[in-house]
């Protein structure tokens, strides 16, 4: 079947699930860009990820198109402003529960070609499709010859699909990493010093979380327990840092085509859905769970901004809070927020007296450890004043006196 069969299922008032994150079909996105009228009256449902899914504003295809998502790619800001995006502020685990309970009119799964038994691997993205698929009224397999067949990933049966459409196109890939600055390397080195042998690792992408692996090649017995697998995993495997034969778990892979090919050949990672990867009850039983994520700002109360750049909504809560909460409860676990002490070429402090944004992404009750290039602030068991002192100590030196002064004023106003 071709595009004609696919478009037959795009009808007004229908809710259509399309895969996001690394599972997004760039071929489908291009087809919709070429024929946007196909989306008239359609509501798309997806978990689109800022930075990864910036090729198409699904909500903006026509004035009557809508999109429900849990994070906001930059390309969709205009559609949010005009009311065409429904942004649900739930964590990844919350998004998984929402999608598992949503009965879509149509579910589209981006898969590898079928094997001899008619099973199509979900390849590099098993996060949400297995949850939506059983509930959908119409099931469409979007077969892409470029999608690798992962040895340990869920697969969907051709026999269960109402339509099977072949659409060849490139996969979502991570951009090449820019040269790492001295401050990012310093942060990564501080973070790595907190990671023990035998840790179960979850890391975010970009910044210090994305380069911590360079300082972990001397560790032993590390195990991936994350929502995402990145290129660095193979580097750690080659260095002997990973536990051999361990259950390395992720929901998606996000890296280069070469990385995807190596995962397909090695079977290093077991891919599964988000109800498992981000499950709080399961994660708190994982020993030495170490969660490493970035942020935009941290205030002296320990509240974290992960969404707002000024008054621009630049993302969403994501999966960080799921792993942060679990890591603080894990036996021997630790949750780490890693960020540069300043922004805008050193003119603005990322450690602030109090967040002034419309919402707080991570509550002070979930904070554990904050790292900048100036050191480590272990906050979990500290009182309010001790937290403020510890955070001022890892702020950039030029801002410490002002932060301390601002804290004294805030503290005096607290009754």
C-alpha cells in the first residue's frame, strides 16, 4: 500500500497517534508538509521532544488541525499561542499512563520491515507505540527499510495491522556534538566523581549530562537504566566500563546511524515502553540508580527551571522528574542536576535567589545534588538555610555576594 491508503485514514474529527522522539517518521512529516490539507480537522496525539522533533509543526498544518503533546518543540510555539496545541504538563511516566488510556481512531507505528514471521521491530523507538497500538481502532504499520531490526525490542505483527504502508526515509539522528567547553568538561568531571562502580545510569542529552561518559571510562560494572540510549554507550562498552551480560534498558536510541547499526548488531540494549522505563515503583528498587540531567536555572530553595527561557516556553517537564524521584529513593542512588553557573557569556547567573517563571518544573522536595563548574552542592538532607549556603558556594564568584544578600532579604520576609 502507498500514500493513497494512508491518506484514506486522515479524516476530519479523527484522533491520530504519530510517533515522536527518535521514532518520528521524517518521511511522513515531509508528506504532510507537501500535502497539508490532508490534516484538515485532524487532532494529532504524540510525545514530541524539543530539539528532536523540529521538522514539522503538526498543529500548524491547517487552521483546523490540532495537536496534543507533553513537551513543546520550538517549531510549535506559534500554534500554542493561537490555541492549536494542547500541552499536557505531565512527566514521561504520566504521559505513558495518559496514552495507554487513550483510544485513538488511528495509531501509526514506525517499524522495520517484517521478518520471516511477519513481525516488525519497533527499532530505535519503543517508548509509546506499544501502549497506544492495542487501543487504536485503526492500526497502520509505517514500514521503513532504513529502520534497523533490534534483537531485543518489541515487534508488531503485520497480521494485526489494518494497513501496511512502506515509506522509506532517514531516521531521526542526533546532531554532531560541538566542541566541549572547559566549563562543561569541569562540570562533567565533578559529576563523574559522584558515579560509583556498578551504578545504574540515566542521563539527559546535551551539555554536561551528554559528556559525562568521557570521564567514566575507568568505571566498571555500569548498567544503562534510562529512557534513552546515546552514542556514548558504545564507547563505554569498548572501554570495558559496562557490566557484561547486564540488562541495559532504554525506551529509545538517539544518536548516529552508525550507532543504530551497532546496536542492531550487538543487541546491547533491551528496548521497552515508557511504563517500564520510567516506572517509579520499579526504579526505586534499582540499586545505585544515578540520574544525571540538565537545567536552565536553580534557585536557592532548590527549585529547578527546566522549561522557561525568559517567558518563552522552551520544552516541557519530560522524564527527568521520574528518574530524580526514583534515584533519591534508590539504595545508594543519587539524583544530579548539572548546569553551568552562568549564561549569556557569563553575564547572567543560573543560580538565582528565587525563580520568577510562571511554573516550577522540579519542586524543591525532589532536589538532591546540584553541580556547576565551581563544585557540588549536596542538598537532599540540608535545611533551608544550609541549602542556600551550598548553592551560593557553587555559583559564579561574581554573583555570590549578591545572592547571599538576596537570600538574607528573602529569609527575613519568611514568617
